C-alpha cells in the first residue's frame, strides 16, 4: 500500500508540473508576435506538410488545432470574440458561410479574392476557396465501358443499373451533393432520384474510400465518390482497375465543392493570417494540392492533374456553395426515401 | 452548567436530559432522560425499535438530538448550540456486529484508538491481556472465532481508556453457552477497567444478571429505572412485569395494602398501595403449591429446567397460573393442589378489556 | 415464554436503517466544486435554449423526434440488457473461479472499453460486413454465401454491446471481490446448488453493482455518436450532431440536448427505483479468504466463451488494425512518431483518473453515508451530464472557458477538467457501489476511537475500498484515453493524443497511419489497466 501511495503522489506531482508548464507555454505563445493560430477542419494528414512549409518559409510559428469542420465552427461561434484562432480552414463552404453569417469572418482584401474565380469564393468577400473536389462516378474499367454510362447522374435510376451501384449515404460530400440536387432540380426531383436509386438496390458502404474499393474488387460496377480518392489508389497501384466519369450538363452531378479559409474578425495576427491565406493560394501550395491531395487547384493558374478534365470544362451548378447548408432537409429526405434509418 | 444538584455532578458519568429524536415524522426518542454514575453498569432494556440503539448513537455522537442535552463526565457534548463530534467525546463503543477493521491485525484494531500514544505498544499488550487475547496480536480478524472477535472489539474500545463504554447488543451474535460465559467475563473486565458502561439488550436475563441498574425503554422513553431486584419485584407497569420474567395476573379488588382475589387476601407492598379493581401480579416463585387431595387447583403440566421447575395449574375459578417449584418437587398432571402466596404481590389498575391471565 | 413489550409497528424499520447526523463540513467542502462542475453543461444548454428562436421549438415537436426518441430508447434498453448478460458470467469467471489464465482474462475482458466506438464500428464493417474481410475469405474458399448486413439496428446493437459490457464487468467484479462469501455458503447449506446460490444470494447482492454498471452502459449508449453514425442508426446524439453540421444551429442542438437530459433523468429514476430496494449495507463481518470455485470440465466451455467475447470485441479491431499495419508497412507510409501522443494520452487520462477519484470520493461518501443530503443530488446531477454527447459537453466548456476563464482555456488543466465533467459518474458510481458494501459501523467505530472524519477515510474507508478505487480509476482512464470531442477542442493546441491520431488518420482513409496509434492505444491501456487491476485485485489471489 505504501509503495502505491508513493507512486500516486509522484504521479500527482508530475501532473501538476505538467499543468503548470502547459499554462505558462500557452501564455508565452500568445505574446510572441510571430505566431498564427489555425483551426483546421482539414485533415492533418492532408495539409500538415503544407503548413510546415509555410512555417519554414515565413518564420511564423503556426499552431494548428485539427478537428472536425462542423465542431470547430461551432467552437469558434462559442468562443466569440475571445477565440484564440486567427484563421479557420474548413473542409467545406457551409461552415465558412456559418462563420461569415455570424459576423465572425473579416473581409479579405481584394488582391486575395481576385486570385479565385467568383464561383469558388464568398460573394461578400468573407472567405475564399483554396482547393476543389468534384463529385464523380467511379467505374470498374473491366466491367463497364464508358459508353454505357448515362450522360447525367440522374440516369442511374434506370433499372439496368440494378445491383451495380455503390454509395455512402452517410458521407458529408454525398449529402452536400443531394442538397445541391434539391436546390438545382427541386425537392420532388431529388426525392424521385433517391427513390429511383434505392429501387436499384444499391450497395451501402461506410465511406468514399470503401465505395472505391468496392468498385475495384467488382462488388459493384459504379460508385458515387469524390474524385481524389482514386488518385491515392493509383499512386499505390498503377493498374488499379477504376476510372472516373464526370457527369456533364450543369446539373447537381457536376458539383465541385471547395475547402476554403476565412480570417477571423477577432484575429490578433491579421497580417500573418493574410500571409497564410496568400500562401495557400500561391503556386507552390496549389501545386501541392494537385500533386499530393489530387484536388483541383483554384488559383495561381495551376492546372489540374492532366488525368482530370480541366476545371473550366466542368459546368458546375449555379449555386452559392455556402448555401448548401440545409443539410437537415436533406437528411429528412434521405430518411423518407429509406436511404437512412 | 449551573444546575441544581451540583453535589451529584462530579460523580455523574453520563447525563441525558429530555432527549428528543425524530426522523421525519417518526418520534424515536421522546423526552429521554437518564443519569449514570461513574463506574456504574447500566442496561438499556427494551424490545427492538424502542429507541435503545438510537440512544447509544446519540451518546456516542453518531447522531444529533433534535432537542435535549447530553453531558459526559460533566462536559456538555450535545445540546442547543453544542455538538461535540464522536472523536472528541472519549466514548468507546462495541457494536453489535463488532465492526472490526478487516484490513488490520488484532493489535492494529486494538491500538487504533491510541494513535501516537508513546506507550501504545504496551497499552495494546495490556489490553489484549485483559481481554484474554495475549499472543494473538498478529492475527487477522477473520482468523478468529466469534467470541475472540467480541473480545477484540472490547479491547479496541477499552484501549484508549474512555470515560464511557457503550455496548450495543454485544452478545446477541454468540451461541448460548458462549454468551453466558462471555458476559460474566466482560462484566469482570469492565469492572476491572473501572469503566462506566451502558449496554443495550433486549434480553431481560442479561440485563438483570449484569447490570447495576436497568433502564426499561418503551416507545422512545424510559419507563422505569431501577436495580434488577426492584425491577423484578416492583415493576412499574404490567408490561414491564411481563417483560421482566414470568408473571401471573389475577383480577381482584385492592384496598390500600391488601388485595382480595381468587387466591384470597394478599398483602401489597407498603410502598405501592392500590385501591379499587386491580390485576394482582404474582411471580411464579411467589406462589407455593402444596399437595392437597381436596385442593381447588389442578396441575396441568410441568416444565423441568434442572435448577428449578415451572408448573401450570388451573384454579377453581378457571385461572391458569404458573408456579415455580424447587428441583426436587414432584407433581403429576391431574394432581390436586392448594396454592399459598408467600410474597407481597404488586397490583395494577384493571385493564378495561378484562383480565385474562397471560403467560 | 418470554413476553415482549408492545411497540409501535411503524418503528420497526429504524433498527436496521440508522440514519446518521448531518454530513460533516470536511465532506461537503470538496463536493461543492463537483456540483459546480457537473452543472456547467446544463447551465450552458439553458443559456442556449433561452436564446432559441420560436421555430427552433417547433423542430422539437415534429413526429421524427418521437421516432428518434423511440430508437434511442430501444437501443439503450437492448444494449444494456445484453451487456449485463454478457458481463455477469465474465465477471464471475474472472473473479471467482479457477479459470486457466484468469489474471490475463481479467485484463482482456475490460480492454474493449478503450476502443473508440467509431473504430470498433468501422472494424466490424471492414471485417464482418457484407463486403468485409471475412466475407471475401468465405467467398474465396466456398464460392459464395452472404453475411448479414451490419448496418442499422443490428450492427449498432452488436457493436455497442461488445464495447460497453466492460462497464458492468468492472463494477460487478469489484463487488464480487468485496462480497462476504459466507452469504453464498449459507445459501449452499440451505440446500441451494451453486447456480441457485448464485441466483438467489450473489445476484441480489450484486444488484447495486449491476445497476451502477448498467447505468453507465445505458448512458454511454445514449451519448454515443461514433457507432451509430458509422452504422446509420439515427439516435438523439446523431440528431444533435446534425444540427451542428447542418445549420450550425446551437439553439436547436441545445433544445435536443435538453430533451436528452430529460430522458436521462427518466433512466436515472428507473435506476433509483431499482436501487432503493437494495440499500443493503453489508454487515461488517471480517471477510474470509475467497476460495476460487473449481470449474472442472466446465472450464473448456468457459474458456471458449471468454475467448469468443474477447475475439469479437478486442480481436476484430486488433486484427483489422494489424492488417492496416501490414499494408502500411508495405507501402512505407506509417505516419510520424508516436512518442508524444503516448505521453499525452497517458498524462491526460491518468490525471483525469486521479482527479476523478479525488472528487468522486466525497460525493460517493455523501451519497451513501448521508443519503438524504445533498450528496445524492450531486451524484445524480453528474449522471445527467454523462449522457450528453461529448460535443455538447465540449462546447459548453468552450463557451465557459473562452469567455470566463481565458487563462485556463485550452490548457491541460482544462482538458482534465473536461474529462472530469464527462466521466465523473464512472468514478462516483463505482465508488458508491463499493461503499454500499462497507458498513458505516466501521467508520463510526473509528470515529468513536478518536479519529476525525478525514483520518477515518484515510485509515479505514480507503483501504477497504481498494478494488473499487482501482476499478473506478481504470474506468475513467480507459474512457478518457479514447475521448475525442473535448480532446480536439480543449486540449492545449497541438496536443495530439493516440485517439486524435487514430481519428485523424481514419477520417481521411489513411488506415495505415491509424494502425500504429490504434494498436498502441490498446497496448498502453492494457499495460496500465493490467497494472491497476493487478494491484487492486492482487491482494488475496
């Protein structure tokens, strides 16, 4: 017993010193002028190396809090003016829109905004897209020829696709696509499409990556995913038997969603924040997105991966991306159509 | 602390005055008062639920009275605006289930209350000797028999030499033979230690045989405090009479120091005269049976206890009475006898529902 | 022959249930900050709910909400019952029998606690789902055959049961070890078979522990997000989360959370009813040495049972992680160093366990020794926050921390505090169940011998609570190890733990990078729990 007590006490002492040092390091960090605090809803595995490069080049001490985009957005809203964050780097435009709507995003200077096409940034200049990802249809090249594929994603309700479709209805990008479908085609058309696909007995996967794997191993012939997952697979295995098909025709199937950044109105380091945003839109960073995350570069004239159709050729639906926020309606629709329980 | 009766103050070990304890709307103690002198051995006797254990807990400080006061060794420990916590009362308690600390050795248990006393080890050794457990100090409680555990509990309470020792049904967990042996031993140990003791019991034999004085409780009050002899011979109420030993009740008519009933004219004690319709209480040994072929009473049955016997007889008037016999008397069921009263009876006002003798 | 004094019948119960005096200040004082801590999330919810627009209230009254409530309750009910049924034999086998390798099993069967439910759910889908590894294996060897679909209710039920039953095991095992074996012997001597004795005596004695463990399971299920979202089963938590993601509407989320609090209170009432009939406080008879039950031939089915449960609950996630690891080593992408995350995880969770025990002790003491006082209230209040989804508790602390305690905000102290608010009931519940088995007469005896309340707690109560303390500490430790929402939002910046590493890798599909931290998470937990349980339960083995 005595030995355990000694152990406990030494652990408690260790903890208290830990607590203390954590407090002090926090304070010094705040006072150092060369810092930047980023709340990143984008994954560390994707953007971590890029942020390190920025740190090395600028000398700014960047501290990143990674988390879920929606949760970080809610946290910033709760923190209010006391938020330690200078920049919010979000996975999708909806979260940026919420921040802008709450008046917590600062206007970005024109020279930053002008780097990006208007369809990929806030109309009010409160956030800007950094990289894009397209909704695509992945198909197994051994089982499907490109001619068989319908012109629009709406065509997959045809009974000839029964049992051949894979999807991940819990995935956020998929739900954003359904929201776009509702906005562009109307509620009834969206419902009809969901019910049509459902009637084709699609195979349900937990996420995009497993959909892709399902397409590759022949469990299904086609799958609805984001475009970049394939390139990661191709990097591992050049003979990966899957190709991408970009539905055409300006309907919701051609949705390109963006990851983007906003500068917080409460930022104590506005200059560093802008420097960071400029870096993300620089040729170096945009090239990184093309080569490492296989996303669409949105600025600096960096062209997309040559295996992808150029961004300019994709007729994206005419909507403000941060308007894709009625996820609740989408979820209700998914439930009513029997897609979600 | 200025009070009447200062003269007796100095040798009063415990003084409870008008203690009241309620739980929600249940009154558990109602104006309980008791005084115990230094070195005295007092029993609290009553059926379970009468408030005996609550009283002990109030004295020990595990509970607070709603009103009334408690003084221990002349010090106010509970009363309006005063509450001394148990650890500062110098009261030792022996619990019904002993409550030995299972993770400590016998010596650890016995020495627990001594803390950093300089002569701790010696005291522990002495106390264990006193209770007859010398040499068992390193045992764990679960390695001991019930009787030994009881002694550890006693040693633990005695070791800090408290002003007062409280025992809560201390012998109820032991088998009959052990109980009788142990209680005389415990009595002797406590006497040797010079401790003032209150012990709680529902066993009248235990109370009568051990205590200097017995306080009988009922419904949260003390209804009689007396020496065992007085309690037995002059119970204050018929309930006490029934509770403390066997009792015969015979309807009769009292007139001062005498009462007439089915057994004839019976003397009443001078200190307890009575008038009007009464039940006359006679202990079985206050009656003597004499063989008489023409006797009015018939023997029904005989219970043989070895040291004495108890015989049931039915009188001509249809009363069933108990008579104590010596070990050698021999009566057979059906035999006719005469009953003679050998001792003054105690008379209680007649109960309205009519007096059927109860045994 | 002996007559007895007539007594009022209504007084009978008092002799057994002695109600003690007012709780001492030395217990009330440390309990107060706990009361404050556990009410913070509720205060936050009320603030948010009061700012809700009228339309928000309308959201609550939609028929879907009723459906969500029904789904949540069905899941809670079935998982709780199944977890108890699974846990009882496991606890008994590992605590009281001569099961071969008992010490090892006793660690293994509680380890599933450390597996984050989203990882567990993913592993199940990946391994046993209709297109999982097993299916492919089957297809390769037998041609075809279809495994049932794991999504929806069956999957959520299976996964949550397998990852929550250890709550009951830990509680019940502590109770089994502290129980007086004389009770079972008595039942045997009265003609019961061992099984009957278990059912009649042991089981009723274990009810406080079962209730405490079952409550943790029920409330965990109510608060779980990972498994239900992965397996597509919409419960309250998912509905609340959707509010954040969907419209960033914190008021509707708060209103939904308040409904969840009400559901929790209802569950607490049910549990209190179960508990009321069993405020059994065991008699302070010195415990005798426990003799393990000899299993004989039965040890084979017993072993098979333990192995099956461990294989499913621990083996599946580990096998899947191992598979990831192999793949990632092949590809050469195993992620960065894990030294800091290991240290961070252990430091934060260890502190949380220690602090939780420290604060839970006065609360549990008040709740058991002075059941009519405020202690019971504080204990209950801590449970009301326990069923809230982690993100709600985390956001409430973000709100209070950033605006009212900026110096503490996003420090380790804050993180530990968040774990405390989230997981305190795991400690209070376990300690309470343990305390119910320790007679208050022992503490009174000690006080009567001149020791103050703090001294009595140190010298008598704590040593006797040993198994309970270690079990409660282990619970808080394991759950903190996998905690995500509060860790992500409230830890010092760039304070990554094993759990955040696993999360970060799995959300973007870098399973190879998840394997290392996932395996380490289990290994570090196994080591710590092995140490804790070894010490807590070593004693008389």
